[in-house]
C-alpha cells in the first residue's frame, strides 16, 4: 500500500513540476515579445546619469575613434612569392556632424579625439597663409557642423593613410617623389569626402599630397556612365518598405518609430518613418565626442531616455533584414555596376603594363588608386559582392583590392577593414581570386538576378 501511495505521490509531484515549468516557459515566451515595448512604455523617465554614461560609452564601438594604433589590418601582408602590381582602396569619409539633428542648442566639440599627425597637417597648411587653401583642405571648426567633416574625422583618415604607408612599406617607398606618378585619387563632390581624401593622402605621402589632383565624381557610387537606373530606385524603395513593415508588424519593434518621431518632433524627419540607423547617426553626434544629450523638465520623452536603451537590438534586427534582403542585393548590383567595371578595367590595365614591363623592364610598380566615398558607396559594393552584414560602414571603413602576380599568373586579393575576405567572395579558389574575377562575377550576377548582362536592359525591367 505504501509503495502504491509513494508511486502516486511521485507521479503527482512530477506532473505538478512539469505543469509549472510549462506555464513558466509559456509566460517567458510571451514576455519575450512584450519586453522591449514595455521598456519603451516607460520612456517618460530619464536614464540615471550612470546608466546614460554606460549607454553612450557602449555606442562608441560605432565611432572608429582615431588613435596612432587604431588602424589594424593585413593589407600588404601576403607571401613574398607574390609581386604587388597595384592597390585600389575605397573608404568612407571620416567623422562628421549629423545629417539629422535634434532641437539642441548646445555646440558639440568635434575635436575631442585629434591626433598629432592632424596637428602636423594643420601646421603645414597654415604655413601657406592662404584661407582659401585652408578651407579646401581642413575642417573649419572645432565644433560639429551638420554633414561637414570634423577635425576628428580628418584625424581618422590621416591615421588610415599612415597605416597604409606602414603596411605597404616593403613594397613601395612613399618618401620617393616619384611615387606621385603612381598615385591617383577620386572623390565625390561633397567637402567631407574631398577633405577626407586629402587627409588620407597626407598620412600616406606627407607634404607631397598637394601634388595629387583629385578627380571628382558627381555620384556617390562612382558609377561612371552607368548611373541612371530606374530599377535600382525601385529596389531601394522596396527594401525600405520591407524595413518599415518589419518595424510595424513585429510586436517587439512596433513602438520604435512612434517614440523616435516624438524625440524628433522639431526635426524635418519627424513625420517620416524612422529606422534605427537614423537614430544611431544622431546619437553618434554625442557618443563619439564624449557628450550626453540633456532633457529639460518639460519634455515627456527625449533622447536621454529609456527609449534608446534597446537600440542595439533594433540595429541588429535592421541589419539582419538588410543583409539578407533580396531587393537590397539587386539594388547593390545595379548601383555598384559602374564602379566594379571601372575597377576591373583598372586591373586589366595594370596587368597589361606588367606584361610590357617584363618585356621592356622600364615600368615602376606598384600603383595606388584611392576613392573617398560614403557609407552608401561601400554598402552597395559590399551588398553586390555578398559580404554586407547589414550594418552601415563606420567612419573611415575601407575596402581594399590588391592586384598580385606570381609566375605570370595574376590574382586579386580583397580585404574588408583589414581582413582578407577573398575566400568569401570566390570560395572556389584556394588562395586569392583570379585577377579578372570581377568581370566574370558581374556578368554572372546580372544574369542570375536580371536574366541579362546588359545594364540598360536590367535597369528597364
């Protein structure tokens, strides 16, 4: 009898425990969907100062702050059996004032992090005693100006240029005045990319940078003759619709846009759909310069509130949707088509010159081609190559193409922010891509997504 009773009690205990665990998991599952909105619902309370400091310090990971040892990478680091023919690098401009601003009357010091090399550039430019030259080459204020390169941003590119000089020192003498003949630089028409290009070149070749003429492109994608494309416009709009739908339909995201519109109530974007990337750009204005936005007593919701605490979660969800988005992939292929073709033609010309050099032994290598662009410049080309992680590239991010030769064979090595991604782009190769890989890749991707390798036909689909 006792044994039977014990069995019944044991069974009943197990049943109660299982039922309790099931109820808890169901409750936890339910809470996981409402956790973020419930946090947002308390947005009227400001973050305590320590919590705000922790949050804004956590945002610094997006700043790419300039330091003498901040540029780490494996550019120029390949086996000695390879010869370097040329390098093409595309980078985003440096730190700038935000494109969307809060109704904040404070001036933010954008010179919190400037390097000794930047001070040398300033000193060098001032020796010319030309305000016109100074305005052309240098940021004009210690404070943040919307859309304008900061001194901190110029410092980032000087350090990047110096990092390249060190990385390629064994392949090229950047102190030799003849190097200028083998350097070319392209930029968009925005002052922040022009000044970023000059800053990078100063870090690379010092005072000789003034002898390099910048070629300016009217488009952020350096699209050459492949710019106008209605299909690309359509795919971009579809991608934005997908992101907006995500933030409307997912219960853990639905509160984001309305809350941020309240924060931006006096902004030109207050009536538009807001994505986390927009808010991040505003917050970096503070986080990258050691500032925390304040809240006045009459504000029920402001940027220094619990609304922004889950921002990393929102950015992650946006990045996941962007990295896997078919419409963004298609737009990237069409937007990057012109630049990829230009890069391929540059590679082909270096290969042809290399063959002539071997026949006549009179040409000097390597060559360097620099393109100073925007986050969108890099986003499109990364998306087209299938290596975009969904996060807009940070300030001074760079994509590098190294053209190598070995025993009459030519190769392409690709690096993203200093790391070799050649295998990600052309996984069938054992080491690096074939030097003419981009030409083959463009045709394949065009046919795969648009059933044609003709740009105009693809744009008219």
